[in-house]
C-alpha cells in the first residue's frame, strides 16, 4: 500500500479542441504530437537560439512543471508541429520550451525547415503585448498573430503535400481563481488578466514550481484548408475555435472569474423572485419591506460561500500531510475520462456520501490534479465556530435541513443556486441528503436537483454535466458514532469541542486505503431529450411548471445513484465482509476464507458489472494480512489451522462495507439463495422468479439492467456456478434441472456464503407480505404497514439470530411498499388503506423457493396485527 504522494491516477488523454461550428476540425484524442526525433518535409533545422539556452538555464531552478497528458511525447506520426499559445511572453516561451524538452517534443524555438511562419520559431500566439518593447529579439517588429496563422495556411495552399499540425498549449503558473485578498504569492498566481512582464516575472519566481502545461490533441491545418473556405474566413474561424478552446481549458483549471461574496449576495437580493418573496414576507409578518429585506439579506449571508484562494492552498498543503498520515494511499480512477468530457460544461459533482471526509477528499484531489474545487452544498450543522468559516472559505455554502414553512429562505437559496449555475461555478452536492449509516446508497432527494434543473432552464446557455463519483473506504472515522446510531442511540450533535477532542485520536490511527472512482457522466441535455422532447430550448421562468419537470428530476436522481453504484470499488474489507458475515459466528478457517475471496473475485471478473468498477489487485493472502494490519481481523492460532474472525462491534461495522458492494453480487446471490432450501431447481424456474423479484431489487440497490438483461445475467451466473462445481446439470438437457451437492461439502458452504448477503432482503419482503395478509385488505395504510413491519423485524432479530442493522430500517420497508404500489400489487382505497388481491398470495407462495418452512412460519407468527379501535358501547 503506497503512500498517497506516490499514487497516480490513470493518465489523462487531454481535452479535444472544441469545434465552434459543424465545420470546425479537430483531431482525434488518439493523435499525439510527434516526438523530438520526428523528421518530415518541415522537420526542425538547427539549434535553439543562444538567448534561449542562457535564459533557460537561468529560469530552470524556479520552474516545476506538471505536463498533461503525461505521455504527450510517446507517439510520433512524422508530421511537423507548430505550437499555439494563448498569449506571447518570454516566460511562456521558456516554459513551453522546457515542457517540450521534458516531454521529448520538438522545441518551439527552432523553426521548421523553410520557416513557414516567417518568425524564426515554431510557435504562434493569439494575444500579444506591444511589439515595440519585445524582449525576444525575433519579436521586434513582428506581425500580429493573424498574419502568422495566415502564412501557415497560405503555405498549405501553395504546397498540397504540406500538413503541419497545430498543437494548442495552455500554461498556468500558480493557478488560482481571481481573488483580491491573500498572501503575497497568491497575488501573482494565475488569473484571467493579461498581466505585464514584471508581474509575470514575480509570478514565475514565486509560483513557478506549481506550473501546469497542458497539451491538447493536434489540429491538422491540411484538413482546415481542404474545407475550401475563403482565406480570411478560414483564419477568423481558426482563431475563434482556438480562443474557445483556451477559454474552456482556463475555466476548467482555475474556475470562472470569481465575484466577491458581497456582489453575489447583492445579485441574489436584486433578483425578481427574491424581491417578490420579500414583499410577500413583509405582508405576511405585517412589517415594513425593509425588515423583510434585512431578513432575506441575513439568509443570503448565512448561505453564501466565501471562496478564498489562500485558504484553499493552505488546506491543500496541510491535507496532503494528513492523508499520508492516516491513509495507506488515496487512489483515483477514470479522472482522465472526466477531463475529456468536462470542458465547456457547468459541472455538478454528485458523489456518494459515507463520511465527512468526502468534502475534503474530493476538493483536495480535484485541486491537486489541476481542476478548480467546486462550491459544496453543506448542511447547516457543519457551520460550527471556526470550522464553518474555514469550510465556507473552501467553497462550502450552507443549507438548512428543511425549507418547509419558510418561503423567503427557499427563494433566497434557490436564487443563490441559480446564480452559481448561471455564473459557471462547479457545484458539489450529495443527492442522498445525508451520510449513509448502513453502507447502502440512500434514496435520492430531488430538491437540490430540481433547483439545478430550474436554474438551467431559466438561462439555458451552458450545458450541465452531472459527474457521479464513488468514494470507498476501508475504515470509517465515524465508525463508532455510526455504531451507536445503528444500535438505537440518538445522533450526537456536532460541536467544535468534540471535533478538537477527536483530532489527536484520528491522527494515531490507520484508516487503510481510499479509492475515488469517477463514474459515467450524465449530460442534462440527454435526460431532457428523453423526458421533455417537446422542450424547444427556450428559457422557462420560475412561474412556469411544465408537466415533465418532476419526471426529469426523478430520472436524474435515480440515474445518478445507478451511475455511482456502477463505479464502485471492491476493496479488501468489502471482500472480507462478504465472506465472514455469512457465518453464524463471523469466523472462518484461513483456507476457507481464502477460497471464498477467490470465488468472489472470480465472479467479478467473469461477470463484470461495468467498465468503471475497480477491484483490488491483491491476493487473498495479502488481503487477510492487510486487514490484520488495520485491526479489522483477529487471528486465533489452532493446531488444525488458524481461525480468522471479527468481534461483535466490528461485525456490525463490517455489514456497512458488505453493503457498499452488495449490488455487484445481486445475480449470483439470487441464484445461491434459491439453493439454500432446495437441492434442485429448474433453470426456467430460476429465471421466472428472478424476473418477478427484480423490480424490488432494482429499486433497493439501484441496478442498471432491464428485466431481460437481469435474466441474461442469471443465466450467465448459472454457467459460472456449473464451471466452478457449485451446481450440476441433472440429466442430459443443459437447459433443464440444476442441483447442488448433498451434505456439507465445500461447494455447499461456498454457495451458502454467496447467498447470505441477499437473504435478509428476501426476509424483509416476506415480512411485509405476511403483515399485509394477516391484517387483510383495506385495514392498513402505508405508514401503518411500515411501522408494523419494522416492529416485526426488530422482534425477529431479538428472538432469533441477530440481524444487520438495516434489517429493520423503516426506509427499506417504505421503498418495498412503494414499489408494490407502482406494480399495482397493492393500491389505496378511498380511505388510503391498502387493498390487494390473489396475486399477492401467489407472490407469497413463491417465497418457499427462497425461505425455509421454519423461517416462514416464524415470520408469520411474529407479524403483528393493527390495534383496532374499540367499538362504542351499545346504549
């Protein structure tokens, strides 16, 4: 497990040059600029100028370059290259020259053979300072950048065999959003202004070691000329496309041009929707408008972030040491794919929410990898003294837990969100609403998604991209508090003293490894085209409420969770939890545990869930050793073989990590469950029952497949189980009966362990049906049924084997009941009592294939009846 500083994300591919219209040309991401050794009709001729060699040596100690993509110079297609910079400058020329040498690319200060630019170099720029004071000798009296591009294009018209590639290069020295306050170094960090030479010199001296040089894929000038446009129009178009590219890259690296917090608050208060809400509030409170305005202003200041570059940079420096102290590495996967998709979009990060560390980790990782940190939607409970101020300056904006009954606060917050979206700020929020205490994704809340959608529809200028992110831990800092809450104790209120008291304890522990996986992004325009094909792209005011709005919000919310789950990481603790929690005493012999982990990994490899799921590369032996290192696993020495186990509290917490990846094993767990109480079953019966149960599993675990796709996955699982010897075909027909081994063989043990993870879900389903049937149709409302189901599950857990905490989670019963209503297995009468017919009885009878007779009888016996109101006495 290497420390974080040595871990690297997957190499980025760089951003495509974004075309400005349908005819704009851009090379594919696979095309890479030629290496230094390239030789073509216009290969480099001669050495770098003497002034460049001398100044390069002088400035080199002050420069530390991060080149993106890392493999920019690996490939060589033999074609000549001219680099394009956003603006001229001696420092930019020297930085580009050093970056090209470091990457093995041709020097920009050595002209191509024939010097087609006419400027004794191989780079051009879109903006320049006054040419009268140029410091580079060759720049004095030079023409504008338009003439340089025009000469290159004209050379292609004169020589049909010529094909020079333009490579746009973005340079950021000490990147930082534009903010007036801050320490001395920040005053000279990268911003949106075209600065003078003295300021640029100070920027290099102070921040040169934090310089990003990003090479874009090349653009073929031959393809541009072959479009056949008029010469002047071709130059204008090429400049426009290049400017668009540089603007998008600059925005993705240093963020939008930041306004101060006060200006943003003023914009919120001046908006029509807030002014209208102020008037309504004044009338409601029977006070003056100025009093209502002050209340709205106080809400805005309570909400608004106060982004500070000095705080972000200081936090980045400190957190790098913290991560290396408490974590055995932080790995990032698929970031390169996100970087390809993000330019030109308003990005909304939607990560899973497992820990308070989620805020800090994601912002740190984005900043460390050259992406501006987002504004973070945070609960008001985190607005603690000192801590709240630091979070606010790191980009957090705060929201109350409920807006209900306070239309003025709701209007102010919605307008603030709208200003962020329209201003091009990236945003981060957790659609689950709060941290998951069970390890499962919580049902998404649509409120903040609705605000984002309304903000975009109000000003549909910049497309919105939702970026799902999975954050996986091996050990939680909040583990003890989660344990208390899961066992029934009330949640402790956050306080600054509790935080300060806990810091020393946290710094002494090893929390294992953290993995951050970027899922498949979701383009809002795609979701709108599916759910609102009639929308023509025109702005929609706050007063308009199109019929498709809520459907679009629901689709987005569900799809975000589906994509988060599809980017899961399977770490060593997940695999241990799946195996150990399947046994009554949460213990296994070492050989059995190794075999079970190997089987789980094989299922993940042979039936991949998605191309974004990652699995630990470690062997079962290394996984066990790692769990012992971080004090998750206990080894008991024994002459017949060591036994590995987890204690009571640790077992409860391990259910959290099992639930992180439960969805990845849905099909295999389902097939295994069917053979817990049946030695034989037909393949057709497995598929039929699987199709019937799938809608409930899909709703609970956010699964991505259709019923037909899930059936195909069951079929694939059966084939794997047969190859592994867990099941056998009975008879000559491979499509007929299947059987497991008799007795207590190793294969039966492994099959039981795989099925255990879903067993309690099916028990919950049967509890709900048993309570309904016992009370009869038209007796229970949905809320009453939830409460009775929870009571039955709690009693079952107390009287018999202890269950995982989510077994009696009321929200899971609520989701099951809602899905039954959607499928019309139950429906409300005029009194909101649930009705059902014989189909529910038939569905209940199928439970015998999954649950044993004794367990079914026990559930039916503990299922409570509703307390019926006493009949009035007869007079």
